[in-house]
C-alpha cells in the first residue's frame, strides 16, 4: 500500500511544499528513519535530523516552510501522524468464526459476526455482543455480558457476572472480577470476607496486559467510560473510577476509593482505601495517598504522603537543605564552644 504526498496531505488536511507526486509506503519514527519513508518532526532539531536522512518527506507544523525535502504542513502534526499510522497499518481483517475447540455453555447468546478463537470457554448464561472478538485461551464466566465491538486478547479471565461495555479492549493475561483482598481477624485467624459483587467496565475502556480488577464485596467495582489503564495495574474491590481516567503502570488503588472524571494516576501511584478523589486531580509518579483522604478538584499532588504540588516542592526543598543546615549548625556550635572557652579563660585571667 502506498500513497502520494498529495493523497496523504488530503487525508490529514495538510499542504504539500515540494513534489507532491512522491509515493510513500511506510512511516518512520525520528530515531529509526528508514529510506523512502515519511517521518514526523516536532522540532527544528528533528527537522534537521530528517533532512540529513534518507527520508522521502517530513510531516511538520505550519511554522516550518523551508526544507531540502518535501514537507507536509499540518496544524497538529502529532495528531496527523497518529491518523496516518492507522491508515498505513490497518488491523488484520478478522473473519467471523467459532473455532471448533471453543466451549460454549448452555444458554449463551452470541451476537452477530462474532469471532470466538481456539480454546475459548464461555460459561452458561453469558451474552456476547455483536462483532466481538475473543482471541485464544480466554475464560468467560457465568452470566457475563460483553457489549458490541469489544475485543478480548489471549489468556484473559473474566469472572462470573461481570459487565463489559461496548468498544472495550482488554489485553493479554488480565483478570477481571477475581475476589478482593478482604479478610477479618477472628479467633486468631484471618477469615475471608465473601465477595459477591461484580465488576462493571463501561464503554470505550482499554485495559493493558497483566492488570487485575477485583470484584466488589457487594455491589460493583466500576471503571468509568473512556478510562485507559496501563499494564500491571491493581484496582481493588468496590473501587469506583469516573470517566476518562488514566492509570499508568504499577498503580495500585485500594478498596472503596472513588475518583471523579479526568483523573490522572501517573506511574507507581499508591492510593490507600476509602480515598475520595475529585475531578481533574493529577497524582504524580510514585505519589502515596494515605487512607480516608479527600483530594480536591483540579489539584496536582506529589510525594508520600501526597501533598498539593507547591507544598510538596517546599517539603522536598526543605529536606534537601537538611545536610547543609546540619553542617551550619555544627559550625555554629563549634564557634559557641570556642567563645565559651575564650570567655572562661578571660574570667580566670582576671
């Protein structure tokens, strides 16, 4: 598949400067430029790097107009490059099919044009929506509901009675709906708290590989519409996340925490139980939130324990000054001791 620069510019609402008949078959990242490719350059430095390469053309913003290579000018080059990645790399076409090794339980309802791959197990009473894709070695429990156009990658496990929305993507080896980590200490032993709730994954959610989302003790653990979850994330029982949250890798959220909409959890954030997080909060990488806290709308929180950004920076600066302060205090203490000795010697001389 190849396109002329003119065709590409039309697809991304851009303008060609230079020979618009050049044909492009593939794209390249700026640090791995292949001969004859189109490359995206987001700075003057990267434009120069692309010009020195064997790239056929450069995708740039509207401020760049002169180059030794043909240019495609667009208002938002990164967004345009994303669109072109999808254009040049369409997903493989999946032909609806039920593999003969799949095990379909009693009363399962399969929508139109579904793909059920090798060794998929769907337990009794589950409903699979239209155009769903279930790849190999997936286990879907009893009375699970999957919405339309949802894709489940290999080795995913979805426990009983979970609800998965439409246009959801769940990547390999993720577990939805396992029991929460809940125990009570009775008679010298840890007694398991029953978890009879379920998980609700709303529409347009994407969940990375090796992530675990636990079922509620009673009621629902909820992942809000449009939320994106990275690999290796833990969401505990009865958590309720709002719409369009971002959860980066190694984040852990303890039980019964709630978040508003458009909340960002950067990498390796730890949130304790029963925390309330308002809309638009940003938690910086490795932030730790103690139990029962309320994080206020629109604030950025950093550090452990979590503090608003300005306070966290002040605290960090103060901690960094401690070695110098100790040195200064030691020097002052030595001067005081010296003055004491001098005064004592003077008194004795008199």
